[in-house]
C-alpha cells in the first residue's frame, strides 16, 4: 500500500526530528490562572480568569486533547461546550465547521496566542490550515459572547483562542504513534530543551498524518512543524520566536447529495443510506488498463505563521507586550470548469447525470473521450471540460502592542494598537485537463482568447515559509483579482478590582481599507454597473468601533454573579464592499450593528462547580454571500442584504467530582435564533452573470421575518444541545471515560429559492431530526523506573452505537412540496404522497450524514 510505504518513511523522519510536546508535563492544571501563566506566551492573549472576568468561558486542557482527539477534528472537542456545534462539514480532512450561539466561524474571532487569524477579506477560517495546532496547543479557551479580548475584533458569537506552549517549558520529549479507521496513521516526535542558565530555550515538533476519512475517496496527507526559540536574559525581558505550519492536501466531498441518492447508490441495496457516499469523484482507465480514482474537489494549502514576541517588564507597575507576525499562505481548491458538447459535469439528462455511472460516480472515461474529440485550438472558449484550481493565497503582516499600567491596588489600565496589512491573490489555473488538449479562456480582456495546457499538481506541497511566486497571467483562467486590506486600530481598557468586585470598560476604534485589483479588466475601458472601471479601485476606508463592559461580584467563596454588555459597529466584508466580483463600490454600503448583553451565575465548591448564563444578541444590517447549488451551474452564489437576526438563549454547565475515582460533567443549552424583518437577495453564476433561481429576476425579496436562523452554506444550526459525561479512574494511571450528547432543534440552510415565496415564510426553515451520540475512551500510563519516562496507551471509539444521523442540511424541501426533477417517475406528486420520506423529511433534501462508528488508538513514550 502507498500509505504504508510512506508511513515507514514518516517514522524515520519523525524519529530523527527534535520537538517539544509540552502536554506530557502539563496535566489538568491549567484551570488556575497561576498555572496558565506557566505554560503560555503572555503578550496579548487576554485569557479569562475564573470568578473575575465577567464572560461565559470554557477551557479544553492539553490532557483532554491528547486523550480524546484521536482522528477527530480539533474543534469537535468543543461539542460538550454549551451552545457550540462542531461538525466535520463535508467530511474531508480539516473541513470541519463550527457554530457558536448560532453564529458561524466567520463571525467567531479565532486567535492563536491572541493573534487574529480570521481571513481579512471574508472572515473565514479554514481549519485544514491549522491541523498542526493540536500538536502544539497548551489549551484552547472558548469565550462565548463578547469575550475579553481588547482587540477591535467583532467576536459576534464568541472567541476561540488556541494557546501554544512557550519555548521555556520543562525539558523532555515524546514519540507518538496513532492509528485508526480508514488507514489513519499519525506519527510525531517532539522535544523541549528546557531553559539554560543563560535563559535560552528551544522547542521542536514534526508530525505527519495520512489516510482517508470515513467518506469515500477522501485521501489526505498532512504535515505539521513547530519551532520555538526563547531567550530571557533577565527578569525584565522575555523574547520568543515561533514558526509553525501544516502543509496538507486532501480530497473532498463538497456537494451534499440528496437523501435519495445516498439510498440509491448504497451497494447493499437495503433501502438505507450509504453514509460514505461521495458524488465528487470517479474513476478513469489509465494507459495500463487500471482504474484510477480521481477527485474533482480537493484542497491544498500551507499557511506558515512566524511570530516574534517581546515582553518587557518596565517596572513593577508597567509592562509592554509586543508581537510582530507574518503569514504567507499558498494554496487553493479544485472544481470543474467549462463544458464539452454543451454539457457540464453535473448536467442531467432524463433526471440522470450525463457523466454519472451506475454507482453514482463520475464516468471519467466518457468525459475524457468527449474532451479528446474536441480540437481545443479551433474550438470556442470554454469548449472543453477541465478541472481548475481556485487559488486563494495571501501575504499577511501585522503587529500587536499592549501597554499595561497598574495605577494602584484597585485600578489599572491598558492601551495598545493592532495593525495589519494583507494582500490576497485570487485566480484560477488548470489542474487537470481531463483528457483535453487544453482549455481556452476568454475572460482576460487584455489578451486574445488564450489556450492553456499547463496543469498544476495539488499534491505537490509548498514548504516555503515566505510563500514564493505566483503563476504568470497567461496561465490563469476564469478570473484573476487581488484583494488588498489595510487595517489599523487602537484599543484601551480600564479595570477596577476591590475585594469581591471586579469590573472593566474597554473600547476600540479601527479603520479598514479595502482595494480590489482585477487583472482581467481593461483599465479605463471596461464598464461595470454603468461605470467605467480601472484595474485598481483605490482604497475604500471604513471606520468601525466597539465598546463593552462588564462586572463580576463574588458573593462569597462559593457564589458569584456577572454581567456584560457591548455594542459593535462592524465593517462589512470585502465581497459586500465590492459586490458581484466587480470593481464598483456598493452604493448601499453600511456597517453592521451588533448589540449584546449577558448575565451569569457561578457556583464553586471543593467537589462541585456550575455555571448558568442568559444572553441576547441583536445583529442588524447583516450582509452575507453564500455559494448556492443550481443544476448545471458551477460556482453560483447569492448575495443577501438587510438581514437582522436575534440570538438569545440560556446555558448551563456543571462538573461534580464524587470522589477520586469518579467525575461527572454535563451541559445544556437552549437557544431562540430568528430573523427579524425581511431582506433582499441577488443571485449570480460563476462568471457574475445574473442568475434567476426564482421568479423572473435575479433579485428578490426574502420573506424571512420570524423564520429560524439557518446555515449560510451546506450547514445547519442547532438551537438545543446537551451532553453528559463521566470519567472513571479505578486504579492509578487508568482513565476510562464516556460521553453522551444530544443535538436538537437543528435547522437546515437558508436559501433564496425557498424564501422568495411569501407562502413559505410561515413554515420556515426545515427542521432536521434530533439525534444522540455516544463516545467512549480509555487511557493507561505505564511508568518506568525513571519518573520522567513512561508509555501511554489510549483508544477511543466515536459514535459507539453506529447511529445514523443527519448533521447538516443544504435545502428546505418539505413533504408537501412537489417533485420537480425531469424524468422522475413521481414527477408532479408530493414527496409525502409518493412515499418519498426519510425520518419525517422529504428524501429530495440534500444533506450531509454524520460519520458512522470510527475509532483511533495511540501509543506514546515520554522521556
């Protein structure tokens, strides 16, 4: 097997690499602030402190990550946190999605050591770029709601802060091997030198993982590296240099198939869905007559991050923390481009995919043959059907500085700045010709129609931490536009602490300047929206601000209460500033307005702790852009404007330590998320041409008043979650744990076609079936004579009872809706009348089923 051969090479690599794995030294100690200070880079991390910081907070410790992650996505460990819903998305490696209090990741502030990592153009976070975080994270803290970060970031749903270890951890190392279902294999080697007498310290890590996920044809290969160099010449200065990255490629399942297709293409033919089904791949026959798997949808990326931290203790009252960083990301994602003989890759003929085989996969032999028959040189533009890669690379530089001063025993303040520069490269290249001679493109208006035959291999990973060069213009197809963002901001905070009371007031102002550069328009000639446009738009500067405050009062050593309140004026994302992928500024441009308030109560005792909080957030003038699935149209999208959302709810979590052998934890969250008032929506195809999906225009009113908030992609948003878990330690060094969780009030994606009809307003977004899942795990430590040396053996089983459940929905088809697919034998009947229902919902709905039973096991040696 190819992966087994590579695994042997990986073991050789990792056993010869030095790196640190702090977690073998840090047990369950990071709940206390003094312990946290020992394991993190200080700087501007803004870690919430128990019974002092007035926010709803949850912390996942290093030991939990090591014991329970296995082959799960890192964010899935947060599923036992109130109001958090993390899924595997389409099921590809690193394609996880997360929702917090009903807000998706683009409106959750994701940070590494307090450094913002949300994309500066669209706020997105691709967790496949951060797969190495699990290897170097000391702990991750989730602050739901406004959060305690002083930065000018719009943490509408909350804040996720991944805190990595500093270089001056205790001396030691670890070798680790992990295996699991579907050929999962992960190897790593890490070492930490500890701090020398002269204040120097170094940490290293190198890891590799490969295999595939539970879903068909989702092979992947990923590496992670981490290097930290620390120097503390005296008590006043501490310097930390860090570089980390995780180059990877992975095949994907991007399209959510219909429930009926999951059932139709189940090889068991037993009427149940094949949860592994993936419609984004197929086979072709190579020159040797061998069938070879080929994916149409894949992703590849390397996003190295280089940081330099300087903590300066000026005196016993004043400190200055400065972080300078850079991140030059390179990579993109693949899909199909063009048509052959007038047909696209998803064209239907008599209700069946023209390029589909009997197993529901792409028939690449048929496609290759039709492509080969086309003379690409003489044919018109777009007359062959190829695989393209959409490049989404960037150069990102920033500096954070925070000055803290203690005025007296009760008052202190901090002021600082957060400044960033971002340049994003967006264009398409040909990734696979699918048997064609080339692909002719006519979108670049500065040159004649151009035949491109050069292809790029997405499995050749980039390791260059400085990014490297871009593909020349004459090899680009589809589009080529860059985004330039300049961000500068200032923030300040005043804190008061006396006896049982702690309070803060903080505010920030920011200017975000957007410029769009389109290489395919004719400078000063091309007309868009009745305006002559230029290659460069010039910067559109938008001012934003936020103010928030809160207080915590410790009634006694057991009870405390807190409250916080805040208002954000949030700048819109770049695709709202320049809508429809054009060079004209949105004439209705306005900031989004967010108001949030929260109150909470906490209880602490020797064996029992609990938290209860109530929150409400109102989000006005929201604008969003989402991809939509339209038959026979690639890269269609919708722009929605004027949205108002209300998110309110109650959260509870508790931990009870019965004795030294048993600990029980649980949580419950209930939410009420809905739209207030109606909105507008406009739809376009991948070439920015108006696309009518409902009515007789591409612009329509969205009748969504009082409709439950749904996902904005092929994802869902739950409004009720619960979990209950137990950890049993019957003997020393043996830990057995089990967890149950429930997901309910799960609503599918919102779509323009459904809600352009006022009759659909009352029935709202499709509610998916509730579900329950159970996971179990075990960990055992084998100690050697040397106290610093021990083996750890661990195993986890996820979805123990192999429950079949729908994790995400992409459509809103009800049982009373009529079947409209041409060639369908039940055409014209309702899904209910035709008996086409699955667990109470129409089987025409496109969904992502969750994974079935999976497992992972690990063996590690600490020294």
